[in-house]
């Protein structure tokens, strides 16, 4: 008589996420797994505090499956679950966009690392075109913004030129976006 090994629900769930993670690293996530992950992300984009049990009920899967998928999505750097603070509520009334052309001979990545370490900088991108870096910052006042520029931009050896713009009004700031399938 052959003895069969009993596999717990937790072990099956770990195996499920391990196989999904391995497939994801190889670039071959099964369509069903990709669809489930997308639906979980869409629900969490609506409300990041949605209990796993509610997501599971909505999607017709177990709570453990949702928990494992979310954990794997976080570990794979696909999603982050965090609170978004509204800067105006903390006295940050001025939003500025600053475009930076780095000085000749400057390593753009090193300049980007320097600007990324500045607390007021909440968005920094490397770009092609007239400027090398684009930076978005929040400030409490125009004077605060002037001090920021003096401390971090004006006279810095890694900055050739810059162009600053104060944002007058935000018409759209979309923190949640529609996920599109990889297939046409």
C-alpha cells in the first residue's frame, strides 16, 4: 500500500505563489494568474485598506490566495501599499517643477542621486531633450522655494542651467491608473 503525503493549505498556497513568482521572473505569467493579480491591484487602488477577506469574496478565491498574491506583488516591486499625504494639509502650498541641465562632464546619475536625497524633492526623472533631469518639489512659501534653489541649485558645480516653474493649479493628479493587458 502506497503512503500518500498530506499537503496543508498553507503549503499549497506557498507552492502557488512560488510558481507564480518563478513564472513572473521568467516572463511567463499564466493568463489566469495575471488576470487575478490585475483584479487584486484594481481593488487595492480603489481602497488600499480593503480586507483580504473582502477581496477574496469579490474574486471568488480564498483569503490565503489574496494574501499570498499581495505579498508576492509587494516583494516583486509590482505594488506598494501606502498612505498618500496631501501636502497642502501640512502647509506646503507651493508646488514647483524644476528642469535641470547638468554641467558638461557631470555624471547625470550622480547629479540625480544628489537631487533625490533632498527631502523637498518628491519626484525626479531623468529625461531626453533640452534638460537632463526634471524635479517636482513642494514648499511652504515662495521664500522657502527661493531658499531651496539657493541651497541646492544656484552655484552648484553639477548644474549648468535650470528652468523653474511654479504650479498654479493642479487639474489632474492621478495616483490610480487603469491596468492594461499585455495582449492587444
